[in-house]
């Protein structure tokens, strides 16, 4: 157990210390603002304030964890061994940077509350992020910083025992459209047939007829393959189903279709099921609750979590709605068009509501890669090389590699050539002998 002293135990402080020390390093921590009690404590202790009290491990604090609301924060990125740091603290501090304030800046998504230019879907672009501009988007810097803290604490307090953390993978199977041709209803099927005919897509027209006549498997029907993969992997995948109303942004199936409902029930027998919140519902708590209730009634159990259609996040409203709906996990924290660590970590963390200055019970599971963003690498070998680097990066901190593939990714279309191989390699990375943590 580590005792932490500060002149003020703020919600931000407990949030940041909780993630680095408890979630990443697995160490129990207690807090106090009583200087006398802190001085009398004979075990490992850390002070986070303006000057050391005695001979404890001392971190010279930045003001960020004691403020409220959003303000202009001056940030200077500097090289720090094999990574970067900011909020420089000088020689007196036990670490050259205030990693707790810096971690809060990244984990709270502070920069996404600041003025920025959204993309066409209203999303925060990775190009606007501090991590991209300063070339550390591909590093889980928060986890790396935590291990630097661990080294410093072990050097100062050899009696401190840290539990081992194990690298693991978490596959997310996103299902925006369960079938390409089946269960769409008469009008949508006719419209699709006419579109293929008018645009001279005779191959697609031929395939559609064969599927509708039950002579061929639907191109998006990859569920048997995925269930067999899951049995080999011996851990349940997480599926997120889109069940909101059909719209310009989302062209999912209707829950009135028995085939779609049967599929969801079948998947829930083997795997964990969450909801994909439809694009037009993201601003409507009532509509989100309706879809959540309908999906839970189908699977007869609470949803494992959610993610947002088109990966759109409006902070803090998007996550505040999930808290209100008692959804406990979300899988939207990542970029749809690049590989990287949006919040600077590969460890699940709790959502911090900047408006109310509280830590919420909503656990965010950041993903590092989505199948679509691998298209920028032309050959399968190039994709595998990018994957290998990502896997090694997460293994070095024994973190969680969360990756997001879609049901149609595993079809036989040439568009997705090689993606079954990539998926298998992601899964197998956990079965390999664990790489030694270079930060230990």
C-alpha cells in the first residue's frame, strides 16, 4: 500500500492516481491531506504538492489537478528517454515531469473540450490531437509513464510489491448490417436489385439472386466462422449490434425481422452482446433507452456495453447519456482512420466528467485499430508489419490490445482479402509466449 499526501485531495487527483497506480500498477493507494499523519507514516509514501515535507518520494505538482473547468494549458513536449513528457518539474521532483497531470490531460480528453475543427461527421480528428502533432500517437505514453513511476518507487521502497500484469487482446465484432441481402424486406430488396441493374453490377445482381433463393450464403454471414474462432481462442468476443431506425447514416436491419432477432439470440448464447448506438439517436436519451431495452429483451440479460455509430463522440454528452442509461462499458474511444492510442493508454479507464468534475462508473475500453484504417497499407505484408509493431508496443507494457473488426470483414469479397489472417494473428498474439516488459 502507498500513502499519498497532497495539500488538497481533488477529484482529478484521485482519478489520475487511481489509473496510474491502481489500474496499471495494481497497487493499493490511500490519500491524506493531513501532513502530521503523513509524516508519522512509516511505510512507502508519496507527496504530490509544491515542496517535499521530509524524505518521502516527492512529485512537484502542476496546477492542473487542482483546477476546475477548462482553461488554456501551456504544454511543451520534450523527449524523455524512449518516450516523451510534458509539464516539466525540475530536479527536486522524483520524476522530471508531472505524469499525473499529463495523464489527466490525455485521459479526460481535455483537448476535445477545447475549440477544434470537427470532420464531416462532427468527430474529433486525430490530426487535431496533441499526440499526432508531436508524434506520440503510436505510444501508450500513460502506461509507459506508470512503469517509470514503478521503477522509481521500487528503487526508493524495495519492500513494495507490484502484482504482475498480463498482456491480453479484446476483439470487438461490430455489426452495423447483419446481412448484405437477407432479411431486408421486399421494398429494400427490390430497390437493391434495381440499383445493381441500373449500375450494370451484374455480378452483384447474380449473387443477390442466389442468396435470396437460398442457393448461396449471404456475403456478410461470417458468424459460424467467428464462433469457431472464439472456441479456439477460449474467450468470448464482444459483438455490438446496430438496432436503431434505418436512416441515411445507418442502414441496419429492422428488429421486426425474425431472422435478425434469431441471429442476435444465437450470438448471445456464445458471446457477449453490446449495442451500437445509431448515429441519429446519439442526442436522444429516449431513443437510446428504447433501443437498449429492445436489445436486452432479446438477449434476456444486461448489455455488456456500447459503441457509437461512425465512432462519433460528443464530450461529455455522449458518455453522460451512457451513465444515465446504466451502461457500464463503452468501446468508442479510438480513431476510425488511423492506428493509435487516442487517450494515451491501452488500459481501460473510467470516464471523468469535466463539467461536473466527477469520476463516473462508466469504464472506457480504448481501441487501437479498426479494420478499415488498415486499408491505407496496400499489401497484406504491410498490414502485418503495422500489426506486429502495434502488438509489440502493447506487449511492452502488458496492456490490453483492443481491435475492432466488422462482420463483413470476414466475407469472401476481394476487398477484405487477408483480413481473416490479420484477425487470427491478433488473437494468436496472446497465445504466444509473453514478451518481457521492457519498462520493468
